[in-house]
C-alpha cells in the first residue's frame, strides 16, 4: 500500500529537514510523531523518519504501534546508505520492510541534557581516535570534520534511494 503521509521524530532538526524535503518531492503531508498521534485514524500507511541513537530509530516503536509503517529512514551522522543491517537488527525491522539511512549532521549546541553530555563525551573520544589515525578513509575524514566543526549534511541528493522506492511502491 502506498504511504499516505510522512511522520518524523527529530532532535536537532536534521530529520525534520529531511521529512520536509521528502514531503516536497512526494507531495505527501508531513507530521511530527506528536502531531500524527493526535490523528484519529490509525490505519494510515506512513514513511517514518527518526533520528538515530546507538542504532535505534527514535520514535519508531511508538509509530509502529499506531500506524502501518511502509518504510523506515534513520537519520544520523553516518554516511547515507550505511549501517542498514545494523539498523534492521537493532530495531527488529521485518525483513521485507524497506530501510534507509540518511546522513544528517551534528550540532552540539542544539542538544540538551543527557544527549548533550553523551555526545560531548563521544565527540571527544571518537574525535581523538580519528585524529590520531593514519590513513583515514574519506568517510572517517568527514566524520572527524563533523565532530570537530559540526554542520549539516542534509541534502536532497541523499533522498535518491527512498524516492526511487516511493516511485515504485504499490
């Protein structure tokens, strides 16, 4: 069944940006999970986008209890299209469900509370390790740059795989 809306959970705004871009490209309405939960119909088929924390797509379980999730997109710091098997395993996603990852960004100033503390420690630890590493891959260089300087990697080009899936969805 073709999705009737896009639902997202965002922490620092990168997932919301992707949801809005995807909505613009597909013509589907876009709602935060909080807004969508107030919708009286729970039979809607959705594309769900959530930010990643330790491989877990935030808000997915709640969305899956309420809606029929046609596809899942995890937005994190890793490269678009990476970590798909880990995402499927950690979130116990059905084998037939389309799964996508999108590279979002990193902005420590947008984080609050325990998330800010965790990411500060992670950025220092991982950043130090990557900075010392010789012969870093281009992906590792990009991760180090993001950890040191922050920034957004949100782009419409990163949506290519999910747009192709949507175009062919029944």
